[in-house]
């Protein structure tokens, strides 16, 4: 972990961060798989990415970065397989 006195939380190095982000992404997608049986499986991947973006924005915000918590990702625009 990278220590930075300007933040109250320690930062992960890039490799650890990418691993944690991947685990988060896989867990979100796994929880959304229930929508497969309702014919909505095509939306799982784009919605997962939108949730991950929001989580990253939130994480940066609580660590002091002036970043809006807002996803520009609209998963309902044009789903593709």
C-alpha cells in the first residue's frame, strides 16, 4: 500500500487496485446474472461497467479527489451481444 499523508485511507498499488477492481466487477456481474432468466442478460455487462464506474468515482471522492459521482455510461442505449 502507498501511504499518503494527505489522505485518511492508504492507496493500493496499481496491481492490487486492478485485482480488487476485477474482483468487484466479477461479483457485480454474478449478482446480475439473475436477469438472464428474464431475457435481460444482454444488459448485464454494460450495467456492470456502469456500476464499476460509479464505485470508482465514489472511492476517489471519499479519498478527497474532487470528482462527481456520475456515470456517463447509459447501458440501455444500444445493447449488443
